[in-house]
C-alpha cells in the first residue's frame, strides 16, 4: 500500500464516519430525504461563493454552501406551509431548481476551472491527496483530510453536547417542547450540522453519494440495535467498513471510488436487512416457520386428546388421516409429528397410530384451558 | 437569436424541430403521469426511480455493447423497476421508514451506476462515448428514431392511463373503497407504478437521471393549483410539461450546448412559481385578496356592532349620531374606523348624519341583530359593548 492509498482510505473513512453520525438522527427523525435536498443545493452556494472570491480553496465557500443548505430546509418548509403542495413534492420542487441553477452556472461560466459537472456527481476522492495543506513550507497532508477531520470532530462534539436535546426531541417532540427545548432551534441547528458535513463530504464523494453515506449505515445499524448510543457507534463502524471495502473494490476493477463506497454501503445495508439477528428478513421467515410448526403441534395434541378413548379414535388418531382431518400436506404432517415425537409429546404405534405420552396429554390439557 | 429567428428555426430547422418535438412529447407524458405520483405523495419515488435507472443503462451497454436508445431505455426501466421493488420491500419487511428506504435506493443504485459507467469509460473502446449525457441529459443528441420511441411509448402509456382511468382514480383517492368494490388494487398499483417508471426512463436521454424527477413533479404541482378536477389536472399538467420541455430544449439546443435537463427543470420550476402565486382560488395572490376582504368585513362588523351598542344605549330609533372618535375609542383606538364606516355606508348600514358624526340605519340594526344575538338582546348588547365578537355569533 502506498502512502497515497493510505491517505485516500483515511479520507474515505473520515468522510464516511462524519456523514454517518448526523445520519443517525436524519433516519430517526424521518428527514432522510432532506439530506438529498441539502447535498444538491449546496452546490449553488459553492458556485455563487466561487464567483465572489474566485478561489476554490477559500473558507468562505464552506460558509456560503452551509448557508444554502439551511436555506433549502427553510424553503422546503415555507413551501410546505403554504399548504399548496405536500412535503414530498416541496422537496422534489426546491432542490432540483437550485441544483439546476448551479449546474447551468458551472456549464456557462465556470467550465474551465476545477469545478466541472462530473466532479459534482462523482467527487474527486482519488485526487484529493494531491491538494496538500502546507503551513510555513511544511507538508501537513491532504487539505480535504484536514477539513473533514475538523468536521468530524465538530460532529462528535455537537452530538456529545446536545445529546440530550437531540435524543428527546427525536423520540418525543412534545416532551422536548414541554421541557423548554426550542424545536425550531434544534431542528435548524441540526440541519446546519448536516449541511456542513454535506459540504465537506461533497468535495470527496459528490452530491448524490453523500446521501448513501448519511442514510445507509445508520439504517443498517437501526436494524441491529434498539439502543441509541449503540446505534451511533455501530453506524460509524459500518460506515468505515463501507469506505474501506469500497476503496478496495474500486481498486480491483479500476472504477469510481466514491460510487463503490456507496455501493458497499448498500451491500452492508442489504446484509443487515437480510441477516440481522432479530429484525432481519431471514430471522423473520424462520420465526414464522417455527411459530407455524409450534401452532400445528399444539393443534395436533388437542386433536389427539379430543379423540383419545372415543370410538373413532382408531380412525382419527392415525398418521394418514391427519391430512384429511387437519388439512395438512403429508410432508407437513410428517414434520409436525416428528417434531412432537422429538419433544416427547407423542409416540408412534404400529400401524401408524399416534398416541399421546403423559407429557403430551398434560401439554394438550394445559393448552386447552389457557 | 431573436424570437422570430427561433420561431423560424423551429419551423424549418430539422434538428431543432426533432429536439423540440421529443422534449415536448416527453413533457406531456411525464406531466400527465406525474399527477398521480404527486397526488399519491410519491414525488420522491420518481427521484429514486430515475437515479436507480443509471446502473441499468450502464449494464445494458456493458452486456450488449449497443448504444441504441431502446436497449438502454429497457435496461433503465428494468433497473428503475427493481429499485422500486426494493423500496417497497424494505418498507414492508423492516422498520426502516419510507424516506430512508428511498434515500438508500436512490444513492446506492446511483453509486453502482457510477461504478459501472467509470468502469466502462476506462476500457479501451471508444464506443462508450456519450453515456455520461444520461446524467444531465442532452436533447441535442436526440435522433428521429429516439423521438419516435418517446412518442410511441409515451402514447401507449397515455392510452393505458385513459383505459384504466377509473381504476387509477380509485387507487389515488380511496384505495380501500376500490378494494371493497372488488378491484385488484395491488395489480393496479403495480401497473400505475410501472407507467411512472416508463415515463421517467423515456426522459433520461433528454433530461438526465439526476433531474428527471423534477419534470415529473413540477408540472403536476403547478397544474394542481389551477383545478380541483383530476382530469383537468392531468391534461393541464401534460400541457405545462410539454411547454417546459419544448422551451427548455430549444434554449438548451440554441444556447451553446448547455445541459438540457437543468434548463427544462428551471422552465418547469418557473411555471410552478407562477401557478403558486396567481392561480385563481388556490393561488397565494388570491389568498391575500381573500384575507384582505375578510379582514375588512370583520373590521366593518366591529364598528357596526359599536354603533348598534350606542344606539341601544341612547335611543332605539338610531337617529342619534356619534363622533368618529368615540367609535375609534370603543375598539381600542385601532386605525381604519373611517374606512370601515365607508364600507358600512356603501351597504346602507350606517350614514353620516353630519360631517364626522355617524348613526346606524334601520337596515344596519337588523344586520347587527342577525350578527350577534343568539341568546337574547341584553346578553348581546353586553357582548357587543365590549367591542368583541359574541360567542356563537354567526361571523
């Protein structure tokens, strides 16, 4: 691994973790698509500020872009408050307009600076190590790594300091308001944080992939835990994992690193969706199958007990008759009987007759009275 | 180029005519289909579909080596459809809310699409040139056969829309009722979503994956402001979408290779802004006018109630006139008393007996009684005397 590779991976991890931290609250507060809107419209802030200062490295750009992000949120809410359009349509109207303006301005006036349309979508994580931060002639590392590190620290500090406020207002907005936390202040403060993060990450991974890094790892983490602190830490870890895996996958086929990071974040989410211990799709399917068998076994117990000792017992309590009387397929009937037999609830007699064991009789009675 | 020149070119320039026709047809189809997306609160599903289509374009090219539009559109449609299924599946089978599911699908699929596109671009063949126009769209690349594809498939989609009109309407406004009537609502939902996917992928070459959703949402949102009828809304959205498409494509094609998507989106956004402001009934301007009228009426009623209170206290005939200053003092010195008196005079509810002194007319007395007296005169007078609005009064 060359120094370059290390630096790119380091930047990728820092970007991913910085995005995932506010992403936790975006997911929980049902604001996931606001990140989509913000990450698009910050481009307009960057472009306008660039025309003003004529320098892509100027800190004013970050400031202006962040302001545009917050402005987007305000615009969406203002449009929604007119009650002329629903909230989803308001989002879908505001950011394409702002983004279109930015793209046209770039295409028209900024074609020959380092702000081209491809970079807007792809980011330039592979090239960012070439822009170094030098202080007094000393090389301190890639500039964007420093910027993102600062933003990461800002995120950690903000979450730590406003943990209680964010938590309460996310899970119980009414309680938060009653406790005297201003909902508007928390909301806009938080959206400001999301905007800063999106602006910093924009440089590395472009405007659309920011969304993947902000939403996919927290969503995956939410499937794995019910505890907020665990979710935050897990989101960071999954984001870092996606970043590193994405880097190596991109290296393997010589494709876009940012795109590959987003794809890996998707893979991680899909894995959590399918295989999460409690909430995964697979776990759900197995749970339902087991419940079905358990229910069928209980039904069998009750059926056997019901006909035990009666005149028809010879016919009813017969392996081959279960299909007919309980409408089970032969395969399913065999599985249920095997399961009950293994649990010591019934025994198979010669000629396919089924007989409850004392334990089974006890179980059937217990189920019936309950 | 002057307007006249542009018009001339539209009629006689072959390329320009092709481009305008394609973008216009696209706008009609997207606008009409978009109505259902907007009404069903699926505006952002369109965004997810259009982004999710990107890997389909890349894969279709990778597998077939063909840049023919139908091939790429088919790939895009399949990918967009799979993306939609993923969104629905995630929402159904996990606790992830819809907005997060949309965000994940749109960005992850887009990421996969970029991986495929960059992978394709770095291979040593030249045939891949032009795939990146699918990001922001380039109407100038539209050929006649592309336009025929848009018109043909779009007409098919609109035909289906007309055939299943009743079903789609039921789905949009009262899904449960439709189910109770025995319609297969799930299948109808799938059909309508598929039409939306088709409408979106048709526009990818012209508008691009990043902004196509705006061409779906904006005309519908604009049309919604002008009407409360679904059929009028669909037709109007089609017209507005078509206008945005034609003008956007023309500006882009004649304006030095600007990407078409953003221009069309800005046109459509302008239509939305205008509609929000000036549409009769729902527009913000008419809302302002309405509020102004209500405020003026309420103020006049307050003054009328004061005059009535004075009349009751002095003499029932209402001959006794009162100075404007008294009336003003009665409701806290608010401005506009004279204007309110003017309004009352216009309706014949009050008259200026001598300059600066006003009295209530018999008609005004009647009006004041109908306004405020649900529970007996004394009670009413007392309430009115406080300058307030009587509880239960029929304002």
